[in-house]
């Protein structure tokens, strides 16, 4: 039946309630469980990502990070490649430009990321990247 005064133009209308949902603050159990949500995107990285801003930019994101944490990136032989620090609640991710601590592009391969969040816990992620050759025509 079509009503002479249709509610929502006869389109589906849904109702929901948030009565039983409340945010929690300072809940370390919930924070530890949230460590499982930390990801590196894209993974695997095949020479390009949607986060890159130009032809010579290489970039991945480490997402769903807690407010304060340290991300240490290691080669498979245990060599520290780069350390990134996050100390703000205004963003939930960090960008990695796929360079080491000396600003040199990394080699293709498998890397281990160790995320340490004080008073919460830690998470270890494996990341695989295939780097593209430098495009000298862009200079």
C-alpha cells in the first residue's frame, strides 16, 4: 500500500539504539585486545600503494595504532632498519616511506615489525614488499 503521507518517501526506515553501548576509558584488557587490529597496509606491497603522492614516493601505513607506541622495523637477520614513534591521539596510523634510518630505500623482501605500546603490550607483524626500480625519467 502507498500511504497518502509517506514516511521517508516510502524508502526503508531503520531504527537503532545505543542504550547498552558505552565507551570505556583506561580499560587495559580492551586495549590489549585492540593490538590484534594493528596492520600494515598494503601487505604485501607490490611496488605501489594508494597512499603514494608521486611517482618517486614509496609509502605504506601502519594502522590502528594506540595513542603512544614505538614501531621498530627489522630485517630477517635482526638488523634494525627503522624506528618510528607515535605519541599523539589525533591520528591512528603512521606512514613509513620504505627507507632505513639513513634515508636509503630498503631492498625487496620480508621485514618484521615490532610494535611496543607502554602499559598495554606488544605486537609483531610480518610485512613483505617488492620495491620498484628507480624511475630516472621522472627527474
